[in-house]
C-alpha cells in the first residue's frame, strides 16, 4: 500500500511539473498557453464585465499555419501583439447570424 501511494505521488508530481513547465509549449508543433486572472471583481452597477484572457499561440514548425474558425459566432474580438507588447493586428467585430 505504501509503495503504491509513493508511486502515485511521484506520477502526480511529475505530471504537475511537466504541465507547469515550458517544455510542452516549446516542443509541441503548435502550442497554446492560456492565462486567466485568479480573481475577477464584477461591479453590479456596470452592465458589462470584462474577463482578460491571454492566449499565447506558438508555431514551433518551419511552416506557416492558418488559424481558422467555422463561423464568426465562434470568434471573439482579439488583437495580436509582439512579445514586447507592440500592436500587430486585430479582428473587427463581425455580425453573428446565429443570434
């Protein structure tokens, strides 16, 4: 029983360490990393709440990759910056026919 728990703890620790490391982000062909804030304060007086989400997409291949969505309803407003935070590109809001 003790040996089984030791192996289980070791496997969980290794999985956690690999998941939290940059190894997968730097070695997968196309990698995505999503960051969200730990807490979000919503003001009841404000009709709109913003949830800042940072999604880092990295192409570790030598070939260009197209990012696609099946329809405009599955695309949120976004903008692309360089690693230094400089503005590169943005997506205009498109009408969603499914609403």
